[in-house]
C-alpha cells in the first residue's frame, strides 16, 4: 500500500460524499383528476386516489388514455411503488379498476381504508387472493392514533381525519389522510376529503410536529372558510400547497371564485409542478407560520410549473 496515496484518497471520498449530500433532488407532482395525483421522485412513483369513476361530470375524470397507461404500466407508470386510497366514494375509488391495477402491477403496494379493501374483496376472484398480500388495510376510527408503516424507501403515516361535513354528513366514511416520505427527503400529504376543522388535526399534534411536508395536497375547500389555512400553517407546514378536488368547471379560470385565486389549484388533468428539494438543508425547526398563499418571489425559487420557463434562478 503506497503510504502517500491514502490521505488523498480519503479527501477524494470526502469530496464525493459532500457533493452527493449537496445535490438537489426533484419531485414532480402530476395531476390525474379530481383528487388523483401522481408523485415521481427519482425512481419512485406513488399514486393517490388514481382509480375512480365519478357518477357525473361535476368533477373531472382521469382521461381514458391516462387510466389505461396507469393500469397497463406504460410510460411514465411502468413502476408504481405504492397506491394510496383516501376513502371509498365513487369520485375517489373504483374497486374494479383498482383490482385491474393491482393485477397488472405485481409488486405495487396498496394502502387503503377497510371500506375500500372490503369492496375489492367482494368482487375479486379466487385467483386474485395473492393481491391482498400487498394490501395494507387501514382500519381506523376517529380518535385512533395514526398508523405508521415503512416499506423499503417509503415511510407511510395514515391519519383518520373525518370526511368533510362531519359530524352531520358522511360520518360513517373512513377517510384517511396520508403523509408519505420517499428517501427521507420528499414528503407529500394527501388529505382525501378531510373536514377542515382544526380539532381533527390538533389531536395528532405530536405526530405532525415530527416533520414538515414538501407538498400538501388539500381539497380546495381548505383555502376557503373554515380552519384549512390554519391547519396547513400550524400542523402540515408544507413548502407548497396545491388544492385538489376542484370542480371541473375551474378549468376555465374565470369560474374560479375570487377568494381562491391567490392559491395554487390543480384544474387541468395532466398538468404538473416540480418541487426542488435541497438535500443538504438541515431539518427546519418548527415554525409557527409558513406561507400558504402563493407568493411570486418564492414561487420562482422553489416551485416551477413544468414548461413555464420559470426555471429557478435559485440563489
Ligand atoms: Zn368523499
């Protein structure tokens, strides 16, 4: 062993390690329709509420070619690590399509409330029994502690948050909000049809405090009357929030109510956002308030609509 070369090799290794640690990473968030969202982070693809068939056209449906691409595993859906279902309402979940997806994708994991999994079991064939080995049932009720799960590079936390309208409407619906982290750096929160009252989130304060989110995907009513903004700022603390579940009519921007126009909304199936994450950033200490309203100067730094030419001039 050459005595002189060892120190320089050490330095080289150190430099390589440092460079890797500083490298930025990106998540791309693609809108499928309604509350359906795909998250692409490096080699990992996650889908939230991707398979549904609404009863009417008030909410947008996933375009047929996108639905088929997801089920058949064509570009960019070849490898789907995990699918998350918030609750069993027809504009969020279709058991037959989900069975097709899970049959085609032989390693994909599914996280769903019991009501949704029961509906899949009820129509599944005996030859589909193996699928359910990859299904995690979230059998939670109001007040239960969140369920924490780790599979490979994906950390999943499922919180029972009652459906919007609680306690008068849909009180029997198991609605799960998911906080999912990929590779310890990319955290996405999907709320399903969560009711925008702080008390539902305050009871899980200890868990929310453990990490901030990169992207929050609240139903658009979180930006309206109620506690939605406060919930985002106090408990979820995301870098960015994108409202989902907007009525299909909002594709025409003139139909978006005045009070929602300051906020980022997904309205066009297929549109995307890219979140750049600075890996080297140390975990931020808890901050009371994070900017939820879209602010152009921050928008340009962190958050770039794909193809908009707004590519970050990050400093
Ligand atoms: Zn619902």
